[in-house]
C-alpha cells in the first residue's frame, strides 16, 4: 500500500508522543528497580539532587527551556499544517 507523504507527516507527532511515553515508562521502571535494590544510596542521591536543585536558579532554567520549546515548536507546527494542507488538496482531486 502506497501512503502519501502527508499521511506519514501527519502520523509523526503521534509516533513521537508514543516513543516518548515508552521512554519515560522505561526510565521509571529502571529507577524503581534501582531504588528497591539500593534504598540508602537512592536516598542519598535524592538528597544531593534536591540540594543542587535548591541552589540552581530554576526560574531562569525553566524560562530557557520554554524559549527553546517555542523556537522548536514553530517549525513543527508549520510542517504539520503544510502536511494537512497537502492532504486536503490530494483529497479534493
């Protein structure tokens, strides 16, 4: 079955979301296993991470991440819109 480029491009965000969800679930299960094996070391790591995060300027970091997402989101929305427009044009023919 020959699929059009618009259909493939329209499926990209959904496949990307599915991939991210799988990666997060894998990371959570690995973390849970590590914590069950080494609870004291995990507690120490959590304490150190909390201490470091307390000292970091989180507002500036989150603002930088938000700016980066906004810059990356614009081309993604443009490509998605172009794919939908192409798909609609193909359906009219």
